[in-house]
C-alpha cells in the first residue's frame, strides 16, 4: 500500500550504518534513486501533501526547493530531523530508522548539539535598556499570560525589547522562574536550533537530570515539559524563532511566553507586536546614551544626519555609537562620511543576508531585482515587470517578502497594494543584484520597468514609498 505522496513501488533501502552526515546523505541519494529519481520539485510537492494530511497550517506545508536540495548535499554540519523524516516519507520509506541514524551520526548527534543551545538568564535592569520603546514596553509588561510574538525586520531591536520586558515582568514578581533560549532562527553561522535539542535544554533548565533527558524521545520531552510548566508557570523567552514549527512544542502549558522573530508566526494563537524603526528623536537618544549629549550638541546637523543614515535601527545606531566612542579623534562629520560611503554595518549586512538565504529562490530573485527599483512605492505590477513574471505571482512573492519583514506595506491613494523598502534593506538588495545578476540582465529588467511605467502612466517617484501600514 502506498503512503500519501509516495511512489507506487515502495523502496526498501535503509540508512545503513551511517557514521557521518555525509554517509547518511549518500544513503539518502540511493533511496531517491530507488524511488525513481523524482525531481526536487516533485519531492517538495509530496512533502506538502504529507504535511497537509498531518494538519499543518498552509504556511508550514511547503519547504523551499533549495532546502530540500540541501538534504542531498554533502558537506553539511547539521540536518533538520523533521525535514529528513518528511523527505524519507515522500520517497516511500519508513522515517524511523533514518531518525535513529541521524541521531547516531557524529555530526548530527543531539547530545553533541545540545551544548550549543544553552538556557540563559534574563539580564538585570541595568544591563539592558530600550530607549524610545516605552509604549511597546508598557504593552508587553501588561500582558499577564499567553504568548506574544515581537516581530520586525533585522536590526530593529526585537531581542532587546523582549529582554527589557522580561526583566520588568520578573521584577514585578509572580513568575515560577524563567527560561531564555536563542533558537538561532536566522543565525548567519548555521541552521536553526533543532526543537528536540531545545526541549532538552529547557528540561535541564527546569532541573531535570541530564541523564534522564537523554533517554527521552521528542514526544516524551514535550509531555514532560508541558507537565512541569503547568505546575510552575514560568516566563519563557524564545529568541530568534525561524517559524511556527520550531516553537510549537516549546510553548509552556502555563505562564507567559515572549517570542522574537522576523516573521509573525501564524497559527500559534499569539498576540503580535510589530516593531517599527525608531523615530528621529528616539534614534538620537540611543546615540546620546552611548556617546553623551555633549558630543551630539557639538555637531547637531552631523548628529541628525548620522541618526538618519542608521535608519532608526537600534543595531545600526549602537554599532555607530560604539565606533564614535572608540575613535575619539574623529568628528561626527567624519563618521557621517564613513556611513555615506559604506551604508549598512557588517552586523546588519550579516543579519539581512541570513534572511535572504532563508528565502525560496523566487523570493530571493525578486528581492535582488527590487534593488534595481529606484525607490518609492512598489506595486505588484511594477514588481512583475522587473521580474518578468505574472502579476499574481509577483503579488504573492511580495507578500512573502513582507512576511519576513524585508518589505513594508504602504498605503496607495487608489487602494492598490503597495510596498516599500527600508533604505538600508534597499542598499543590501542593490549589493546583491550587482554581485549575482549579470549586467545585461539588469539592463533588461530596468527596461521592462521603464516600459511598465510608460504604459501605465505611473512614474516611479524615488523616495516616496508611502507610510508603513
């Protein structure tokens, strides 16, 4: 009998005695061959069917084609156990021995990886501050139970806000302890943390002996975690979540949960607080908190320009302020010139690149090509012209980019959906299009955009993206 999404002839190839991830990948390639060598697109379709039958929300059903392709690529440091299981199911085999084989490999051993997901404490009040976020802090601190997602673009200060709010809640009392873990959802250095491994770390944070944790499977860990959190009602901070699937088993049965993510994480029944870049006066306050008011008063115009170049992003503002503090011989005007010459700090570029690499290929292509847009409001029709694709496809891709907070929604006067790019995000897209798209293809894309503007009678107005919605 054939399982959902599986080929008719059920292959019998197993993982064998794989000692490393590379050996496991080689066995997976053989399994694919036994299954009739289906294309990666076909494997993605089968996985989507399998996940739909399992009841997963639509946003979690379809893995990226590149993500599936990576499962068959050697040289990996880690592999997602749940994705591997679904790939094996899509190829018509039993995933159980493959899970066991993954746990047994040197590279994928959860006992080895667990040390990379430590449970942290929430910093004291004097160690972390959130200038310009009083309203958001009050909102988070007033919530007494349930799950709240703090969402927003890279560098906007989600982690800092969540930790400040957590400290307020803890200082007020009434929590049965606290747990804080970094889920590495968009870590430039590696893949997101495996929920199975994170559950082990959380259980150890709840004083479960490590030896007992190691004997528990994922379902057993989840059940024990929910039982303990139902009794204690802790405050849990899940930082940098990749998606709903990563955090679903990590939600406590009782207490408060703060999650930070570049995505809104639908399907969790959570409240969502979307962070915007700081206003100009708040951005100046962040700079002043590091370099001092006197330094800014000495060069007020340069200070304002510096804050503007940082785009209201706390990550950029803090990085710039530390550079100012270190280089006492530089004027603020010197720092302005430095940022104008090379917009976007290395930390922000790394954060944006991590978001970019997590996109599927159509979204990556669209994001690159939007770097050719001169600015202003981006309509689905304009995006379709740049990318040479149908308007409905462009509209869906723009929505995916917005869901990852690489675009913001703008209000069109005629009600047409419109989008905008943060200046520093646009600069990143321009770097990508220059590095990854041939110049001839860039010229063709710009030509299509100009033809669209002439045909529609809607000129592109640089610098007028509208207001974030």
